[in-house]
C-alpha cells in the first residue's frame, strides 16, 4: 500500500527510538546485574573474612584474659614479695645492729683480754724474779702464831689470785672466740638474706614486665582485630544497601520491560526481518498471496524479486528456510525500503 514520506519517517523514528530504548535497557540491566553480582561476591568474601576475624578476636580475647589473669597473679605475688622485702629489710637492719653490737662487745672483750694478759705476764715475771715462797720459809719467818696465820692466809690469797687470773685469761679467750664465731655467723646470715632479697627483686621485675608486655601486646592485637571487624561490618552494610538498591532498580526495569514485551515482539521474532513488517505484510503466514500484486509468502516477495535472488517457483510455495534466507538477502541489500510496511 502507498504511504507518505512523513508517515514513513515517523514509523522509522519510532522504531529507532524503541530499538535504542530496548538496547539501553538491556545494557543498564546487565550493568546493574553485573554490579549487584560483584557486590554480592564482595559481601560473601567480607562475611567470610569477618567470621575469621571474629574467631581470631575471640581467641585473642581469651589469650588477653589469660594474660590479664597472669598479670593479676604477678601483682599479687609482687605485693607478697614486697611484704617479704619490707620484713627482710627490717630483719637485715636488726641483724646489722646485732653485728654492730657484737663487734662492740668483741672490742671490749679484746681490751679485757689484753689487760688480763698484761697482768698475768707481770705476775709471772714477779714470781720468777722473787721466787715462790715455800711453807718452811713462811713458818721460820713468823715470830708468833698470829703472824704465821696471817702469812699463810696471804700466801693462799696470792695463789688463788694467780689461779683466778689464769682462769680469767682462759675465760676471756674463750669468750672472744665465741663472739668471733657469732659475728661471722651473723654476717653470713645477713649476706644470705640480702642475696635472697636481691633475687626477690629480680623476680618481681621479671614477672611484672613479662605480664605487662604480654597484656599490652594482646590488647593491641585485639584492638586491631576489632577495628578491622568494624570496618568490614561497615563495608558489608554499604554493599548490602547497594545490592538492595540495584535489585530494586532491576525489579523496576523488569516491570517496565514487561510493558515493552508486546512491542519487542513486533521488533524481533523468528523472522529474518523485523516482526512488525512481517505481521503487517502477511500476518506471519508463509503461504499468503496478494492477488493484486502476486507477492507471496510470509515476506510478500514479488515473483520477479524471488527469482532474482535464486528462488524456484512461487514465493509462497518455498519452504520456510528458503523464504527466510531470501528475505535476509533482500534486507541486507535494501533494508526496510523493500517492503510497503517497512
């Protein structure tokens, strides 16, 4: 059927707009689908990483609790050792005072010993020089009995004094020896106790430093894991929102796409040329014949054109495959201008 240039231009413009709109819609939907799929993959990976971080964080928190427990035990031990140190320092001060007292007493006893030794030495020299008086000389020298008794008593006192002096010297010597041993033992005890105090101080320092270092390191690791987990959760939330938005947009476009299904059916289909042309020309009937022009088949091809493109017999008698093939060649050469409905 004849048609005006304006009508043909309007139809072609409409078809072009519809075709471009359909293509754009397909591209946008594909892009959104691809973006949603990529975001979904990121979400799944982030969730797996978050689960791993959460498990690691739980383990680190357990280790941190253990380290904090060790630190608390170390603090209790430090307090206990501090008490021992204070007690030990008091004991060391008492022992030092005792050592000082022993040394002072030893100095006094050494003075006594020195004086006793001098007195004994002088007495021995005097006995040696004068000779020891005998009982006979005392009797002969006495004028009467009273003088004899006095001289005898005096002699006895001298002998007792000499014996006492010798005993005193021995006693002082023994006391000095005992005091020396006591001072040496006391000093040894002070030295040993001071050594234990030094070891306790070292133990306190080592335990405290180890516990504090372990707790600080684990606390830093736990904080880092918590920060990473918070970042992942934030990313997941953002990606989930993007996915929901993309799905909503895709659903909206899918609804719009359903509205265009009928139009798309006319633009595409199982034919070699747009469906709307075939439907306009023959309604899709491969056996249709136009009695006025002689055009036949689904594509309403003129017999002369059919033969020109190698067709045998009448166009409406050709097989579907043959009609589709010749129609495709005509479309490739002339486009929609070869058909009235084009």
